[in-house]
């Protein structure tokens, strides 16, 4: 009777171990979920840093007139009254340079 009980317990332990390691909800899934959580944590940190930078830029635009002017000049190409705008165009790769008389 004792041997039968030990065999039954041994078989149960083996079955439980097999379920733990090889089932869809076992150790493999836990490792995958842990990796996904870590990846999401890194992505959240990157986005939090980006949000902080954007918030600082918004505050800068609210407070400083120079920041608004700089943004208008770079993004919209605006110039002040009395200024002259010059645009320097560089030739594309493979396009002949027309400024040297050829």
C-alpha cells in the first residue's frame, strides 16, 4: 500500500511539474509577460521624457516672446519687417552645378 501511495504521489508531482513548465499558462507565459512588462516600462519612460520635453517647450512658448519668434522663423519661414530673406539652395546629388559657368 505504501509503494502505491508513493508511486501515485510521484506521478502527481511529475504531472504538476509538466503542467508548470509546458502548459500555455506555465513558466513560459510568465517569462513572456515579464519581458513584455519590462519593454512597456522602457517605452513608458521614453514617452514620459518626451512629454516632459514637450511640456517645457509649451511653457517656454507661453512665457518667452523670443521662443515664439524663433519658432515662427524656423517652422513657418517668417521674417521681420525690413529684413531680407535669403534662401541657399544646394544642388541635389547627380544634378549639375549651374553656378560655375558650365
